[in-house]
C-alpha cells in the first residue's frame, strides 16, 4: 500500500466514524409535562399547546447567543406562525447565580420585540424536563422541537443534541416538515397564550 492510498484510507476511516459524518438519530418520545410561569404570576402547561408545532428555547437573559436564537425564532414565528408554529421562550438562571432572569423578562421581550410567549422557570425544573444530571455541562440555549401530537422530535444542547437547530434554515426546514404532518385528531381547542406584560 503506497503512502497516498494509506492517507486516503485513514481519512475515509476518520470521516465515516466521525459524529459529524453520521446522520443524527431521530428523537421521538412523548414530551414530559412542563410548567411555564408567566410574569403575571399565572402558569401555563406545555401540554396545553398540543396541536401546534412548538419550539422551546431554554435561555439565559444575559447570553447574547440565546438572544440571537430568540430573534431567529421571532422571525420564523412571523413567517410560520399562521400555519401552526409556536416558539416558547423559557428564561431560567445560570447555576449558582442569583435569580435575575424573571424580573428582566418583560424588558427583554420589549427590547427584542418578541411576538411569541416567553415565561420563566427554575433551573431544577428545566434540568428535570431535559433529563439533565447535575454533572452534565449546561449548554445554552437548549432547544426542544415538539410536533403537533406532543412528541419531541429534535433537541439541541446536552449529549447527542443537534446544533443545527440554532441555524435558521435548518430549523425552518424541520418546522415546515412537521407542519405538513398535520395535527392530532379531535376537535380544536382554544390555545392559551403566555402573557409577557
């Protein structure tokens, strides 16, 4: 085997065993229940949004990266919202930090001119929903994509997460595909909205 052939074989082995080269394993499991606290003091259950394609963004208010993703979701909401897409922002505080997110929630929504619901939660509840252990590195934002029947179809952050969910075009394509799948059977019910003011 000559040197050129050996290099090619090694490169092929690296590329075919690299996580970037492998297709991502589709996620498909029922979303656990999750409570979102509205700034008004009321609460909303994630399950009440069944019938919509929901993208949850778990975010920190002081993270520029999270805010950029929120702006992307806002753009996609304006474009795809009439077809049944609903992003939901969930602000929570970083580990070992004072509770700073909730008081600034309305200010963030106004500043970014977000057209979708944004609430807050505590880190322990976010960790429980995401199935995150205390020893895992917390990557933010954490994005969870839920289909109309309440099944999680994709997630970013954490082990095995798909970072393409932070890319506008990739996320748009996924949402469009899920919108085409249709909704759950049964009568339509009025969907609650989270108030941010």
